[in-house]
C-alpha cells in the first residue's frame, strides 16, 4: 500500500465515520425531540408542578405552625392540670384536717 492509497483509505474511513455519526445524531434527535405542540403542554405541566410545589410548601409551613401552636396548648393544659391536681390534693388534706378537728370537737363535747 503506497502513500496515496493510504491517504484515500483514511479519508474514506473518516468520511464513513462522519456519516455514521451524523446519521446517529439525526436518528437520536428524531426520536427524542418534542414536537412543537407538546412544548406548550410541557410548559403548562411545568407551571402546574411549580404551583403544586408552592402549595405543598405553604401546607407544610401551616402544619408546622399549627403543630407548634398545639404543642404549646398541650403544655399549658398540662401545667393547668398539674396545678389543679395540686390544689385538689391540698383541698383533700384540708378537708381531712377539718374532719379530724370536727370529730375531736364532737368527742370533747
């Protein structure tokens, strides 16, 4: 194989490789491209998705705020309950002391 034949063979191989690459590129884009009418649909779907994500974010923020409020309310209710139970315990103790005092007074009379 002389120099001229080598250059021609290399040129043919490069031309075939270029043609195969171009055909593969064209074929790939032919099957993966989105037709023009579908772009509007994709834009609408993207906008809907964005709005849904915003709605979800607002709902999560509301739930976190509501959970904080309810946790605070539960803590206040538990504190009131403990105070009421302590007051009841004191009242029972006083009532027992009064009952003993009355029994003692009745026994002395």
